[in-house]
C-alpha cells in the first residue's frame, strides 16, 4: 500500500492557512483539500462546538483547525454521520409518545410499540388498546423532539477550550473524497497542413455531498500518493453513479495560471467559481493552440492490424510547450464535401511534460495489411539459435503510406541479412521504416541470431 505524503500536505497547508479566500484544491486521484474560514462565537472555558458545513465524504482524521494566535485548543473530535431519516427516527422512538393523524382526520395519541414497512403499532393512551395503523392511511406523525444522537447533516463535534467569551477567527482544512477533475482535449486534424487545432476542457465532478460556493479553485496535476481501502474505493464508485447536471456557463472567460509546485503542477483559476453537489462543471484549461503534427502508421510484428497514429512534440517549435495533464484526447477531421467535422478516433494521454512526445492512437488502418512469418528456426549450437523472419506489407489506399514496423527481440541478439536498414530502439526492440506507394507491397527480410 502506498504511503501518504504527509510532508507534502503539511507544507501545502501552511502555505494556504492564512489566505483570505475559501480554497478547493482537487487532485487527480478523486480527492481534494478544502480550506474554509470560520468565525466561532464561543464562551469562556471548555465547551462543545458543532460544525456542520462539511461534505459527507470528509476524511475526519485529516482535519486541522487553526485559530488566530493559536488561541483555541481542541481536546477531542467526533465525526457524526448517523443522519436522521424517517425509519431510523421511528425505530429510536419506540416506547415514546406519538400523535398520528390519518387521512380521515382521526387523531391517535399513545406510545409507539413497533414499526415496519407497512404497519405502525401504537398503545392508545385513552383505551390502553394496541392500535395497528396501515402506513398508507397516515397523513402526519407528530413527535415531541428529535431523538438523541441524530444529526441532520454530517457534523464535526469538537470539545474545545477558549480563553474568554469572544468571536474567534479560524481556518479549517481537511481532505475529502468525491471531487475529481479530468481533461478532455478536442482536436481538429488537418492532413494537408499537418496541423492539429487543440481545444482543452477541464471537467470537474462533485459527488462529495456538499456545495462549494464562490471558492478559489486549484487543480493539482500529478499522482500524489494517498492510501485508500478497497471498501472505500467501492463506496466512491457507488457515489459516482448518481445523476448529475452539467454546468458550462461562466460570466467571463476563465483562465488557469499554471506553475510548478513541488514535483507536481498546480493550476489556479483566476476567478472564483461555485460547484454544486452532483454537478459536472467544464472550464477551458488553456486557449486554443495550433500544433504541428504528423500522421503515421505502426505495425507490431505478429499483429493482424496496422495502427494509425497522430504524433506531436510538446515543445515551442511545434506551437505548444505546456505541461499537459493526463486525460482523453479526441480527434476530428473536416469532410471537404460539406465542411462537416467527422470523428476519427480517441485515446488517453498520460501526464506529459514539456519537450515530450504525444502519440495518439486513433484506430486501425482500413487499407493497410501486415503479416509476419518465421521462415526458419535453426539451432547453431547449445547456446546459439538463428531465426529467418519476413514481414509482408500491403497498401491498398489511394496514396503513399509510411509504415513503422516494430519488432521485439529478447536475449543477446544480432541482426543479419536484412534487406532494409533498421534502427535499434532499446535492448529489446528494433524498427524498420518503409514507404509504400498506393496499391503497392513491401517485403522486409532479416535473420536474427540470438545467444541465450
């Protein structure tokens, strides 16, 4: 199990603790750091304080309450999440006085004896008889008070000490689950100019159980370590199944300011936003970029498909040079016949630093065919074998295609008798690059001698 980066979180909390704004920092791993300003009206001495304004996915063990001049001291904290609902209240009210009003305006006063999904049993005060009432006939049930140990919202109950009666300014910071962000890169590919028009959208999902109003939003790109139990992971998956609504509207164009932060990248929105519970919000990550790119085809030996890819370098020369958070990338291309955009493929990219290459697999080429054959296997001696290989390629399209052939080899190897030059990629891979005219074919022959 991964260890929590306690030092990283401690440094981050110190940096934001006395800021003037409510802040929400969302991480790639479906959790968030929340920091909120409080003003607590307290009496002098030791007392209970109930704080309700929290999500129901809070990590109660992560809570930090920091007051001005450290004037407040917390001696204990309870996280109360036994929330009131009709059935739980009725079960805890067994043996207590109730008043029931039926649809026929009949009033029954007595002591609640039992309750189930269809019937309520009450010992009537006047007759001392047990009256069974069908739930479907009940209009109102009156109870004297809410039973103890029930809460209307998830609540933190603190036992804290204040030196005197006053209003104290404080900050509360905590981690919670249920807030996540991802990036969608929507791109238009122009094969004639070899340019890719990249539009980026941040998609924020809130299933935390709390609405965040007018908050300063930050996004942390990178894989920050945090432990999570398998049971908790399953509960988060269930939470994410709730219906939600999409909000793409902001009054002014927002802009994320990016900077390096520790070993990660931090994106801060230049205007405050509100994120409702069970809502999906989309915000532009950066303005549209026109990037130099190229389309290529890749054949992995012994595969029955040739992959179509679009590649570009994340550098200044290509027109980008921005840290790219991981996310989905969709590629469209214009149909010249009617100027409509057609979807041609989708892939996911990992976190991509500046000057790194981005390779997007858009699908399998329809008109390109590849076949790999092992023509010969010969054992030269006890430790040395030799294989004779052949790759057959066909281009049935109407234009010349360049195909990159990738071949994996294990052991201490040597390439012999190759009819086309190869390039060594690493200790276990080589590649051939061939250009095939429309309707043409290409054969690649070689032998590989391997010492085991």
